[in-house]
C-alpha cells in the first residue's frame, strides 16, 4: 500500500473516532477528556491527512517503505497518546508515562518526516526540478 493511501484511510478513521468522541462530550456535557479528543483530531485527522497530501504529491517517496513506516508510526503513536491523555484526564496517572513515550515517538517520527522532505528537496535540486 502507498504511504498516501495508508495516511488518508487512517486519517478518516481516526477523524471519525475523534468526532464521535466530540459528540459524546457535547451530549454528556462532560468535557473532561477534551485534550485527548483535540489531539486525536489534530494528530490523527489533520496532521495525517497533510502527510497523505505530501506523499501523494511526491510519488517516488509515496512508494517508499520509509514513508509507510513514518505513516505507520504516526498512526500507532497517535492512538497510544490519545489513550494516555484520556487516562490522565480521567484520574489515572498511569496514562502519564504512556503519553510521554508516545509523544517522544511522535516527535521522532516528525523528524523522520522532515528528513524525507529535506531529502526530496535536495534530490529535486540535483535533478533541476
Ligand atoms: C463532530 C465533530 C466534533 C465535535 C462534536 C466536537 C466537540 C468538541 C467539544 C464538546 C469540545 C470541548 C469544548 C470545551 O470544553 O471548551 C471540543 C474541543 C476541541 N475540539 Fe472538537 N469536536 C469535533 C471535531 C473536532 C475536530 C475535527 C477538531 C480538529 C481538527 C477538533 C478540535 C478540538 C480542539 C482543538 C478542542 C479544544 C479547544 C480548546 O482548547 O478550547 N474538534 N470539541
Ligand atoms: C507530540 C505531540 C504533542 C504533544 C505532546 C502535545 C501536548 C500538549 C499539551 C500537554 C497540551 C496542554 C493540554 C492541557 O492543558 O491539558 C496541549 C494543548 C494543545 N495542543 Fe498539543 N501537543 C502535541 C501536538 C499538537 C499538534 C500537532 C497540534 C495541532 C495541530 C496541537 C494543538 C494543541 C491545541 C489546539 C491545544 C489546546 C487544546 C487542548 O488543551 O487540548 N498539539 N498539547
């Protein structure tokens, strides 16, 4: 599967879960887990969809294993971060180290994405594109 397809499909899935979460918060009047909802949507729906657009615009990167790995790590780490933050905000401190590990994975994965972007820019310059 291309990295863009993986990103788009997972983004929609995480977006649907994030929005259902928002509807449950609104309907119940309990906004206690708001940061988990916010980050599930922002990392899972918005950021992942943006990665998908970038990969789709650069077919050579889109077909690479590294891009799929970047997208896959983001998906898993976002899910783990969301669970960790939700645990913290429902009074379970065990969520704290879970969210901490996931956040480090997310920033490392962002650096990996940055490297893919930079590499593409360099290759583009050499090829005169
Ligand atoms: C069906 C869709 C959605 C519903 C029903 C919903 C509902 C909510 C609710 C009830 C809150 C708590 C507000 C508060 O306590 O002040 C909230 C906060 C938030 N939501 Fe959503 N949401 C939805 C979709 C989204 C999406 C798609 C995003 C991001 C792309 C998003 C980002 C946020 C953010 C960033 C906050 C925190 C806002 C703040 O700091 O005050 N939400 N949402
Ligand atoms: C590793 C990634 C990230 C970590 C560890 C992180 C951490 C945090 C923390 C600790 C807060 C304060 C929450 C609170 O007051 O309870 C926060 C708030 C916020 N962050 Fe992030 N963040 C990350 C990525 C992002 C990204 C990528 C976006 C936007 C695209 C974003 C948007 C926001 C917004 C809108 C708020 C205010 C709403 C809220 O309290 O949830 N964050 N973030």
